[in-house]
């Protein structure tokens, strides 16, 4: 029996499940992370440029190239390990190495990405961050480090993964332009677990930044939506009062509908992507299995107070835009109903006018038929008289007497003939 054939995508799809393994990191370690996105049409960007930019970095360290069309790649660049991933809208670079600098969150750590290489990036920075991984100290020493490194007002701290590590971050951009996250791992914590936590911290910040693009779009649309809402309300009031003609109302409706359709099309993808990124942020936070540490707010608390209102604004703007589009459609339906009623009244008036004209035409036709009987009878009497003149001489009667005798019969015959023809026509 010949072996069964595999689907051509079987191995490719199976390997996709293992395409992005979590990195293994020890404690202490330093992680720098960078996410790059094109400002416009990032989904339809030329992805070959992402690979070219990656290869440029690899060539600087003599590292092997990725396979053609690859969406992820890992390589050793000097004493650092690079993990590159290509996503739908952005590419991410994670570089990690053992050990930490004497100065916490030293901007020098980010120099693993050369300045001239960053200038040639095919896009713009969405986020960049430095994660400092250290052995977990005493609570007193840990609290002092948190006070020195972060802004207390927005600091979020929690123990994660069954109290195996403590993670902290204030989601603020430091003077060097990077986000800061600290991780304090218990002694004996597996390198794979440290890598998972670091990966999730990077994903939380990246997806948060990407979702906030939808918030920016929502804020930009709010004035336009408010103006269209007011315009549509005023137009409906004018349409109810009948202050404007149908042509003016139709022109305004078409303008509003076109603007709403254009706004909806331009914002549809960003709003949908924002919802997806928000779900990923919440999912990554839940996967950390947070527990409160020393009375600090957790990452979930921070997101609930600072992040969730922005996402609600996006959802509210999306719903408002949809509701306004529905209102415009209903206004169009009402306008069509109004136009149909006006046309029905015009058609009724036209039919009544046609009835009056038909009645007048009938009367005129009857009058014309009477006149036509007289005219035809006149010529008929003349013709019969000419034909009967010889008979008048034989009978000894005058022409006038003969004409008078045949007038009534001829008129009667003409009238009967006209009436029969009219009946056949009707």
C-alpha cells in the first residue's frame, strides 16, 4: 500500500506552533527591546525591507542570515542573543545578555543597536524598553530600588507565577527615551520561566502602545463626529419643518453620508486592531497570575485605571460613528418617504387634471361628432339631390321639394353610421 500523501501545508502549519519559543534567561540579565512600525499602511508595507534591515544588523556581527521570507529569527550577535519577529503591523527586536550594568537602566545598554542602523530603520519606533533582571533581594532593598528607579505615582508592582518573581514598571518614558521594567527572580527560578515573564512584559508594553494608536485616531475623529452629529440633527429639524427644498436636503444628506462612510472605512481597521491588541494586553497580564506585593498596585490595577478608559473611548467613538451612520441612513429613508408622499400627491393632482381634460375632451368630441353629422349630412344631401334630380322631373316635383324630402332620411342615416362607428371604436 503506498504511503498517504501529506497536505502541502501540514509541516508548515505544525512548525508555526513552535516558531516563537520563549527565550531562556538567567538572573542577572539585561534585556533591550525595540518595536518598529511604518507610520502609514503598515499592513501593506514592503516586508522585504524588514528583512534587509535585520540582515544589516546581523552582518555587523557576522551572524547567519534568516531564511528567505522568514517571520522570526534568532542569532548570536557578540555576547548578546537576538530574537527578531515580524508581525502584521510591526517588527520587534529583543536583545538579551547575562549580567547587568552598574548603573540601573543605563542608556549604554541600548547601544547594541548602532545609531546609524537605527536611522536606516524602515519605519518609526513604537516602543523601546529596557528590562533589568536581578536576583530577588530583601523586601527592604527591593523597595529602595523601586523608589530609586521608578515614579511612585504610576508604579505597578506584583508577584507573578506563584510568587517566583517580582515585576515592576511605571510605564513612563525615561530621559533616554525608553520604558523601564524590573524583574526580581527568586533563587532557583528556571531560565525558561524568567524568559516567559520578560517576553510577556515586552508584549504587554508593545500591544499597549499599538492599541493606543486607536485612541489617538478616536480623539482625532471626535470633533468631526460631533460636527456631523449637530449638522444631522439640524437638518432633521429643518426637514421636519419643511424649510428646505428636496434638492437641498438631498445634497446635505449625501454629503453627510459620504463623510461618515469615508470616516468609517478609514477607521475600521484601526478600531478592529485596537480591540485585538487590547485583548492581547489583558490576556498577557492574566497569564502572569499576579498577586499584590506590599500594597503596590498591580499591573491589572494600573491598566484598569489608566488604560481601560482610553480603550472605552475607542469603543465609544466606534459605536458613536456607527450610530451616526445609522441615523444618516434612517434620515435618508425618512427623506425618501417624504419624497414618495409628495410625488404621490403630485401624481394624484396630475390624474385629477387628466380626468378633467378627458372629460373636456369627451365633451368636445361629442360636439365635434354633432357638427360632423351636420357637415356629412350637408354633403350627403347635396350628392343625393344631384343623383335624384332626373327622378324629380319624372315625378313632377320641384328640386326644393325633392331636397326637403331626402334631407331627414340622409341625416338619420349619417347619424346612425357615426354612432355605429363610435361603438366599434370603444
